[in-house]
C-alpha cells in the first residue's frame, strides 16, 4: 500500500509540473524572454557608442574611491564585435545605466576570459534595482560554473540588510569560464526572478525597492558582455 501511495504521488507530480520547483525539473530548457518576444527591447550597448554614453562608472563599495569617475578606465566597447569589455585590472567598480527603471526584464549575456595563471574564483555580477550610489544593490552572481543566484543589501521591513538566496540553487546552470552565459532578471512589483541558461534558478518575492538602476560589475577578472538589453513590463 505504501508503495502504491508513493507511485500515485509521483504520477501526480508528473501530471502537475508546476508543483515541482522550476530549477529541479529535468526537462527545463525554456527560451529566454528575448527569444520569446524580440520586440520592445532597448539595446543599452548599441546606444552607448565607444564613449559609453548613457553609462556612469561608480565605486564598489558605494563610499569607496575611484579617480577620476569620468574615466571609464577598465571598461570599453569593442567597435568590431560591439561587446562591452571589462579588463579586470582597474579595481572594484560598476557601470550604471543612467535611466531608473521600475518593472522590467534585464537581459545580459556574459563570459569570462579564462585566466589559469590567476588564483581565486572568477567574480562579477549583474545588477538590478540598485540605488544610484549602490548603497542599495541586488546582484545576480556570476562565476566559473558557479553562481546563478541573487544577493544584495536591500531594505527588509524598512531596514537595509544582506540577503543571499544561494541556497535556492539546486541545478547549477552557469557555464565554465570561456563560455557564454545568458542571465535574465525580471522585476515586477516585489518579485525578482533570475533565469539562467534555460531555467529559473532563483526567485525572491520580498523586494521593497520599487525602482532602481541596472548595471554591471568589475571585480578583478576580464569579462565580456553582449546583448545587454532591457524591456519595460
């Protein structure tokens, strides 16, 4: 009888797939929002040009110093490929797209340049709904076959606290250094969802920040970005 009940329950789960967490279903390989609906997006790199117009460089942490702020230093746009390059040799900072957004989807494709001679973990991030000074921030963590979760410093019941949703990740979908990855952060009301290479890996339903800035992080590793786009919801 116990075996029959387990079999019946398993069949029920198979017939009702939304009962199974998205990041654990074996058949997950959903198209990105950009693939599903390619119209209505703003290409943040195409608008920037080689002068990175529309972007501002700022320090991380927010009270740190980088001089001069007007100099993009380690950031540049490759005119041949249209990729945004961060050489990773200019300190810890971020690029902020200078238009504040409310509900949106933020699509970013990225890859690290392999650096076997360097020790430590590959590190960078994709930001959403940050404050202009990045004292409040939400980051989708990147890595070398690691990451794929949201963490940050954000208001919790009105008080800024650290959140870390890394324990939600059950299916590690981030690819190794040298391979392209696709992230999509969807912000709608208090919901923030991270989609990685075919499946949602992280969901947060308590965002108290209704709008903010998107951006990209430099943290000591060479990384490329392409197809950096936003779509309002």
